[in-house]
């Protein structure tokens, strides 16, 4: 009996030993399993970060701010400009004007105290939701009447205003000489716009370091020019003055670099209505005009969030 029990115990022990040997993995198997688990965890983390980077910076924009600064070139349509003051009231029809960009000089463009001398664009904005942004912008354009142009003049100039140019002008075609009229908004055809833009991501690289937005919007603004006028051989004093307002539409691209920085080339077209342009400080002398403009600007900006939420 004892021998039978011993044989049975030996058989069970042998079977258990064989089963245990089959279940215990070797070191190489353990390393292989460990590496697979590591690769799987790394893949999951990579996918999480990929999704986070994508949505946080290029899709989920609500609550973010941005600011940009740059420069513009602007062209203008023909404009009828009416000049009024003591002893004169005349209109120069279809006035031709152009902008006056500052020649590139590092001492001007990279000097913080002189940044506002060139034709600049400043914008500060906020994303109301993931697609729509609201911004306040300052467009500092320059408007310069072309000298010695031939134009039509209609109106009256009294001798008290200018003995030389006194007379009735009934759609007279004449050369606009400098001592008859000089007119420019060179201390700024300044427009403060409130702009509403639609932003749509349409390209990004796999590493999320570069992306492109399509941006289009509209704006309403107030014109605050500082006008240099030389009317009938009299030089007026310039002063910032609320002259009117206008509207605009723009379309452009936002080229994002490393998520936060962006370059924003934009084309903008607008129409300005200015019934009250100060030509001699805050005296009674004034001008009025409506003018269309077409602008190209390039700005460099930074996008950020004030909170982590």
C-alpha cells in the first residue's frame, strides 16, 4: 500500500513539475513581452500628444489671444476732394494720390522709438470660438496727392483768400500747382478698425510645427487722419481729428511656425467716408472726401492663451 502511494505521489510531482516548466517564460520571452508593452505605451502616449497638439493649437482656439505688427503698401482710387474755409469753397475732382512707404532702413524699422514712422499695421485679437475672432486694428496708411497733376476744379475763391487764385472755377481743367494746393495725410491716414474674421485650418505638417490658416473677414472703423495741407499758398497746422469712418473686407493666410508664431500676409479693400478733415488744426478750414483703398500688408504675430483652461 505504501509503495502504491509513493508511486502515485511521484507521478503527480512529475506532472506538476512539467506543467510548471511549460508556464514559466524564459528571459528572452520576458524581454520580448516587455518591449512590446513599452512600444504599445509609447504609441498610446504619442497618439495622445498628437491629438493634444492638434486640437490645442490649431483647432480649439476659443479663448486665445493674438497680437501682430507689420507694414503695408496701399493704392487709392480717384477721389473728389472739397476744400472749405474763409473765402474759398472749391472741389478738386478725380484727385490722384498714392502712398509714401518709408525706404527700408534698419535704424527706423528696428528702432522701437521710430516704428510708427513707416506705414504700419497693428492688431490685437481674441477668438470668440474656434472659428471666429474679433480684433481691434490700427492701419496707418499714407495718402499723398500727386503733385502737378491735371485735374478739374469747380468752386469759388475770393480775393480775401488769395488775390492770385481768386475767381469762379466752373469745372476748369488745370494743373494743380504746389502753391495752389498741396494735400496729404502723411502723419497718417489712420483707421481704427473693429474686425470680425473667420479662421479655417486647411494644412498642417505631421509634426505640428507648421500650419496654414485661411482667414477672411470684414471690418468697420473710424478715420483719424493727421493732414498736412497747403491751400492757396497758406500752410495749415496739422492735428489728429476724427474725420469719419469706413468699412473693409480682407482675405489672407496665417502661416504658423512652432505653434505660437505666425506670419500673416493679407489683402484688404475698403471705402472711407470723411466729411470732416481738419486742414488747419482745429480752425474752420476743412476738407471732405470719400476714397477707396486697396492694401497689401504683412504682419508678424504671436498667439497665446492667458490661462491653461
